[in-house]
């Protein structure tokens, strides 16, 4: 029986999907997480508790649960931990230094620039700096980004010096323990996402997604992913080639990758390459002739040959349901007609009743996911939009806190 060590920051729905898939294909999956075991194994899954800030302290505990045939990680921080642990346990993964570079937007930009990849003018700015002076030194439009946050958290476009100072202050309030942020010129153009695997430094493309909704700011909330991409073959080829160059520039050798890029004219601008698979439940949209993305990742982790993996025929899409405004989630109406829309395969509402929902740029979650399949990308995209229009979410706006003077 093949044994895989899975690093994840939470025990959410994505972990559950991997656990179920491992059982289905006869793999033994051990979860390593940074959650606090207040009780003795309260989740009943025999997970290993790992301090993500200092994983070396738990190498002994992990070794005792082995030996393992492979390692996987869900999320950016877990990928950094997985790389360090894999090196200590002699497991195949990308070097820790390379994975850590993917986690830092400034270092990634520098690697891309040094490798000759198209890169917008960029600079690292101290959070302790004078925002007014920094605003005067910037070109517009520009984008301000936290160095290490993912899923577009804290990413804000500024068109004027005033907007720069407002974005700077907003991001600064979000960040604890960080000293800098990234400022770069805004790149106009269509955005794409690529899901792939890296084996021995070679990129294998699993799927190229269109992002049909414009991502022009001021915030950059992702909504619809549709594959196969409607981009011409020449454009898709340029994206694949640029992503391979980015993988090489970062020094990634063996891991899943989720890459995002923009197309401006015929130029591919790499936004980022993460050393982990697509997040949340989005992986559910990918099917490979009966195999799931999770099965493919598990088999790749243990060194099995998955080079012939091909997307199932037809088109596939997912909508990450955006949060219209902050508030307490009370429920949703319209699920039945939304599910009845032709092409809709499933709708998963991940928000829990009573949960406080926070939209971008501060938030890091969605209300749920809509999945669709059909003969072509246009049909799938329209099915997702029609189903979403049927849903009506009830969010109780948060009331301001007023503190009385003593």
C-alpha cells in the first residue's frame, strides 16, 4: 500500500476530498496539520500536529508514522513545510528554497526578471515608509500587493496618489509581522490560470483555464474558471512555454503547480506560480477519463507515471461564488432552480449559517462553488452565470461597534 503524507492548514472540505480519494484507490493518507490538539485526536483522523513555523520539532513524530512514499501539500504555507520535511525524510519534492521563493511575490518577480521573462516595473516598499512620498514616486495605474498572502487578499489597484495612500493604509492594517509590500505597474489584458505537474523540472499541463470576467480592480476577486481555454493554439502554446520558463526560474523540480498569467497582445506576463494545486473545491471540476485531480496528484506524489493524463472530453467550469458584501450569512434561496439549469452538475454552499463573511480585499473565502459541464466553453460559462443569477444570499450587515466612554 502506497503511503502519502499530506500537509494542510485546516481540515476543510479539500482535505476531506483527498482522504476519500486515497481510500478509493487504496492509498494510506496521513494528515499533518498545524491545528491545535486541545483534546486527544478530537477529529478522529490520527492527524499529526505540526508547528508550521518550526516543523523540524516534529520530524521525529512524522518519521515514526512512516515510512512514506510521497508528500503533498494544500496551500502555500503547507507547501513550504512539506518541502522542508520532504528534504529531511528523503522524499521527492521541490527544494525548500524554491518553494519559499514562490511564497514571496517580490522574490518571484525578481527571479522572473532575472530569467528574462516579461516583468512589469516593480519595487519593494517598507510598510514603515511615508505613503505620501511613495505615492509620488509611483507610476499609475499600479497594484499594491502583500508579499505573502494568496487568493488576491490585500491586492489593490491604485489609479492616483490618493488611491495609493488609501490602499497602502488598508493593506498595512491587514498585515501583522510583515515589513514590506510589493508595488508594480498594472498589467492590462486577459487573465488565465494553469494547473500542472512538475516532474524532474519538466512541466506537464493538466488544464488551461479562461477567466472570462475582467480582473481590472480595484480588487481582484476571481469568479469563473472554464477549461479548455478558448485561446488560439498559438496563445496556449506561448502560455505553456512561459510557464515552463517560470518553473525553471523558480527552481521547482517535483510538485503540483497552479500558475496565473495575463495576456497583453501576444506577450504572456507571468503573475505567479504556486507550488501547490488549485485551492478549495475547485479541483472537483477536473476529470481525466475517470480519474480525479486528487487521484492524479496522489499518484504523482508517489512517483507513478501520470504523463498520459488527459482532460475528459467536453468543457468544464467552476464559479467561486463571490461575497456581495460583508455580513453574517443567514442562508440562500433559489438552489432548486439553480440546480435545474442545463449543464449544472453540482452546487456546494460552503458558507455556514451564522458565519461572518468578509469580501476582498480583506476576506479569504467564498460563499460556495457552482460546477458545470457541457459540450463547449461558451455553454458552460453561460450555465454558471444563469445558475448564479438564481441564487439569492441573505447576509445580515455587520453593525459598527460603539464603545462608550467610561
